[in-house]
C-alpha cells in the first residue's frame, strides 16, 4: 500500500512537472524571441526549494507543489497602463507591456501551443517505437435484448466504422463512442457481417447516453462483448455449493436454464443474481454435455446486498490465450509516416476534450467526471507500471487537456488574456482595468470552485 502511494505521488510529480515545465517554457521561449526581459521562471508553487540566477540574468525557481508555474516578465502587469511611466524609459523596449499586440498574444498562446506540440511529439515517438496495435473490433457476443442485439448485431460481426470514422482496433471504437456521451440520437455503425459478403449500416438509438456515468463503457453499455475469459472451472472449494452440485475442475460452463453463458464474467453475474435458487446448469466435460443442478449460497456483498456464491474459481489465462493471432492488428511507422497520425490523434483528442467540457457546461455529462490531483496521481502511477507506451499516451492526453483548458476564455487563464487582447484589437485600446479586475475575481472564483469540485470527486471515489 505504501509503495503504491509513493509510486502514485512520484508519478504525479514527474508528470505534472513535465507538463508545467513545457507549458511555461513555451511562454519563456517566445517571450525571449520577442525581446521581452524575463525576470523569473518558476516551476511549482509554494516556498522555493531551489533558486539560482542563470547566465541570462533570469531567476530560476523550483517550488515543491507541482500544480502550476509562471514566467514573470518585465512590464507584464502594466499592459493597460503602457503610458503611465512606471517603467524606466530605457527598459521599455524590453517590456511585455510595450510590445505590439500580436507579440503579446503570441507569448500568451505559446504555453498551450507548447502542450499541443509535446503531445504531437509523444504520439510521434509512440508511433515510431510501438506503432498502433490492438485487437480487431470483431464482436465476441451480444447480450440478448440489448440495444446492439435489437439493432441486429451478432457474434462475429466486425465494426468497420463508428459515425463514419474508420475503426481498425477496439480502442478506436471506444474512443469514437465516448465522443457521443450525453447525446441523444443514433450511433451509426458500419458493420461487416460474420460469414457474409458486403457491409451494412446499423443505427443504435441513444438517449442522454451515459451522461451520469463516471466510468463510462460505451461498448458494454450497448450490449457488445468484445472478448471474455472462457467460463472454465479451475477448481472448487471443499464443502461449497459447486462441489455439492457436482461441478468439477476442467468443466466448461455452457448454459444456465437453457441460456448460453458467454464467458466467466457472465457466469459470475448469473451466480451472484440467484442466491438460494436452484439453477439447471449444462457443462462440457470430456467432450460430453453434463447437466447439473447448482444452488448458490446466500452471502453478503460489501454494499450489504445479498448475492449468490458457489465456491469455484476460474482457470488462469492471458489475453494471448483467448485472442487468436489473426485477430491482432498492428501498424508500424517510420519517422516520416509517423507524423500524420500523430497530428491527427492530437487534433482528435483536442476536439474530444473541448467537446467534453462543453457537454459538462450544458449538463449533458456529469461534473463527477472532473478529476483532481488524487485521481491523476493514481492513473499516472498505474500507467507507469503498464509500460512506457501506456504512460506516454497518458502524458500526451494530459498535455492536450492542459492546452485546451488553458485556452478557455476564463480570466487568469491564457485564454482569458487572449480574449482581452482580441477585444483590444477590435476597440483599439486595452480593456479597462476595472473590467479586468472584475474578470480576475470571477476567474479565480471559477477556477477555485472547479478545483474544490475535482478534489471532492477524488475523495468521493476513494470513499
């Protein structure tokens, strides 16, 4: 437990440290190119843990709380009073306040742009080093009477596209469907039917689709089973209901009450839902079908509800054991061909994040999906243990999220400053200080509220 916490904290510090450094370096680099004098480059908040003066005269600061940073420039706070005389006339050519509007806008926009460039670079590295790999979106089975079943999807059908966007692996299917969260209408699937030539389009109706879900699984919600561990019995506990009913190690559960068992999770679901009720179970044993009667014992779940239990456990298996080689797909790129998919993935995920924010604002998606530092730490720690490619993908997604959120037109964020500059470009003068002060208070209140909500969501998930 302690090791997991330390791993999560370390992963959080490293991840946010990278993102904040890249973001602030974007501001820093463009400011220097525009001839602005940078006074301080700070990574993190709180009392400085390390401070030094660089050869360029900039004060570099590292602080212990890696939730942000800043670049302090000469005249940065005086953009609305450029004629006040507060800055030494001999320094005005180095002042942010006295730079042309387009340069000020470029400096402010450089932070989010740096985050997008980082994401492109990371996806490019992933494409070169790992390529795109996954499992072909061929349906293993479909839950009876589910939306997918009613639309005519069946086992063996391959999903070629979701809403006209091509899909070659399951991850792409999931991502495309996640883009429809909270919506009402139809999800269009282009499908290649099993054992038949040609393709057909399937329309699945959705209504406020999973808007309240904090862990949405759109594929499963439609009743589509991607793949399942076989319902193969590895062993039974002594004196349990499984042993009493004649279930043996090596049995493969075929059906219950005449209904086919899709896999182990389906089998567990049936057992848990029928405490103290006799079940007619068909198992395959030595090539023959054997009929048994099992009566799950009543036990209490963690939430206090009653569930069934028989005392049997699954045979250990791996994804490689249940997914045939012909179902695995892999695309390799060279340094040149890896650029286009990296750009496309960054664009698609940016649109997804922005669309998700819009849906939260208008109430289509629950605000419970807003994550704070605790959740980010947990996910960062987990992805770090899965492999470098998984962690890098998470880092790129966070970088995109940081870039998109900073471009929102909220005062105190980069997007808020860009909004003021856009207004200045139209009215030919800076936004009045009084309005900027109101905007600052409103922005701080809004950002503080979002942070409190995010931390509340984190704590709620833990509890």
